[in-house]
């Protein structure tokens, strides 16, 4: 077996100069959690582990690449990466990344866990991951916490609302611009001019490589960013304007149709 890309499951080709790592990450157990905080982005080159990995951006946006897929994730997503699956990850800008590494014997049962995919990150799952970072807690307590997390993960929904990122360089430039400024109101024609291709070509690339039209892709990008802003405590009105909706009412309706609750109800989940 080629082991040239198999590394110790912590800090693989990271931008250590701009990240604040969790130094107390090793333990004698068959699982552990790492935490990285960055204010200038954090990148992990393509690599693989001997362990399974659960990646969660507690804060910020996480771009993950595996199996020919490029995905943009937010705090409502956790990426399941089985052992020996080559992947690449980037935490963009200000953010906090938490990763659970575990022996393959501890993974949930079923063929589903042989393949990388994205699961729904419930508040309880996030709390348990954070709890497992504390190595001062009794070993038996940590084991029970890990077992509970495994049970919850096993029944978690596969998230299909992830934002696929185009591989084409020109379309990727457009995607990056819209993710950096979700309120960007440029039309398809204007965005095509920005990367010097025809509107028809840009539209075709987005459909072929992301499975969505540019309009639908942009709407999902806006909704995903709105989750982060609401979690940070911004008002519904400010969030609506900040992600590019012309009226608050249209934002509320779109948000409810996609997530099954109002922006205000979602925001209340994170208010102390």
C-alpha cells in the first residue's frame, strides 16, 4: 500500500503561522479532538489518515474536497472522512475548526460510513465534540461521551444542502466573489464579463459542475451565509440586507421555505 500521503492525524501541511493550534491533542485513547483557531485562513494540502475523521467548522466557512467533489460547508455541517480517503480542506478567514479522529473500529455500522459525506451538525453533536477536547475529564466519561456521539452520528441525516464549488477556474473565480460578498448584485452577463467568457458558457459550467443554475447556487450561498450572521446575533433585517435580499419579507419567506423555520426562530437558538 502506498503510504506516502498517510500522516500523523494532526496538523497536516497547515498554515501554522496564522493558526492557534490545540497543543494538548494527543491521548492514549483511540480517539481525540483537535481545535484550530485562525484569523487568516488555514489550509491542509491533500492527505489521508489511518483514522476516521469528523471535521466541523464551529465558526467560519470550510471548503472540503474529496472524491472529485468540492463543497463549501458551514457550522450546520460535519464532514465525515473515512480512513485512507484523500481529502483537502481550507478554513477561510476568521474561523474555528474542530476535528475528531477515531480508530476505524469505533465508526458506526453500515456501508454508509465507508464513503465520505456530510452529515447534519446538531447543537448536541457540537457540544459533545467540544466536550471531548477536555483531556482532564475521567476516561470513562470521555468514552461514554464518544459512544453517545457515535450513536447520534449513526442516525444523523445526510446533508444535501451543501454548496458544491465549480472546478473550472473561471467559474471558481465567480463563486469565490459571490461567497466573499453574498450581497453582490451583478447579473449573469456582468459576472461572465468579469471572467471574460460568454454568459452561456458560465451558465453551462455552473449547471454541469455544481448541479445548479447560477441563480439557484447564488441563493444557496446567500442562505448559508445568513446562518452564520444570524448565529452571530445580527438582526434579521441586517442579515437580509447583508446577504443581498431587496426586502426582509422575501428573505424570511425564502429562509422558511428552505429551513422550515423563520430567521428569527433560528437566531433565538444562539442567544444567551
